[in-house]
């Protein structure tokens, strides 16, 4: 586990923006429930604290040179949680969109949602559609929210769409390659993530951006998501800038 400590953790966002930093960062925001339980509070208290942290991290992106931020908000597996927690999370998503929409637009943040919307309530889908439309011309930060998202589910849905196009004569099966599948994914308009961060000390990717993260760098840190400050974020970005990314090749002598 890499725990951001020392000078990197203390770095200010403005001090670590470099040309070698990640353009696209994806985050598995884990630890909200444990953070709340450590304080003797219900799990939803932690989710509310985590939602506030999202805004700070989005605001830190430009000074760090991060153009794209993708956050894992709710997975296809999260429906297994208690009915009260799921209902609370859905209410939180609606509240976040309502309270943050104007600021996101004003601050140049373009918002996209990925995942299967079929199981979501129509009122929430309408809010998601409206926020995407409201911010469509923004370019300062591209924020993608993975909601009812699973990497395997995404690939399965993409292959179904490809199969339909093959059956309709719109796509030649013999020409299908990696780039073809990419065009059918939820993330087809986004670059692949350069860096994937998971908070809370868990060292697994939990079905997040499986296809897109084939060559991403990973950071598994002990910090619980509500404690993931812009300073911690800056330290991780700084560490990334010093890595040697060869994509299967060999470093030149």
C-alpha cells in the first residue's frame, strides 16, 4: 500500500502541475461507511461527507493539470446494500445535482454519466440528462460520474450493440478490433485513464473501467474517501509524474 506522507502529501496543488502529470484520473471513492462508523454515525453520514469532498477534488484538477476526472459513485453491485442505504444514496445523488448544477456550469465543468440507466428512477435520469445538457459546452474539467456502473456490464452492453449493428448490416464482423469495441463503450468520448486511485486501503479494482485501465497506473492508499484532501491528491499526482511509463516497451538508454 502507498500511503501519501511527507513532502508529497504536503504539496500544494499549484506546485505539482507538470507536463508529465496524468491527464485523466479515475477514482474509486471507498471508505465512506467506515469513516462514519469510526465516528459513531450512520453510514449515510459518511456518504454525505464524501459528496462534499468530490467538489474539492474537482476544483483542484485544473491546477494539477488534470483535464478528466472519473469517479465511481454507485456500482451495479451496490444494489445489494440495504434498502435504506440505497434509497439514501439515490436521494444524495439528486440533492448533489440540484445543489451543484449552477456552480459546475459556472466553473467550466462538463458533466457526463456512464453506466446503465435502466434501473434508475425516471426523475433521477431526467436530472442527469439536464445536467449533461447544461454543461455540454464546458471544457475546463471533464467530470464523469459512474452511476449504476460495472465494467463487465459495460462490455456486455457494448457487445450487444455491436451484434445488433452486425445483424443490421451496419458493421462487418470481420473488421471488429479493439478500436471498434472502444467506440461502443460508455466512455467512447473519453481518453483512457492514466491513473486510477482507490482509497480506504482496499487493493482491488471492483469492476471499474476494466477495458479502459489496461495501461493505467494504480495507487491504493489507506486514506478514507472523506479524508482525501486536495493535498493528498496533489501528492499522488506528483508521484505519478515521476513514473516511467513504457507501455510494454523498453526505456531508451
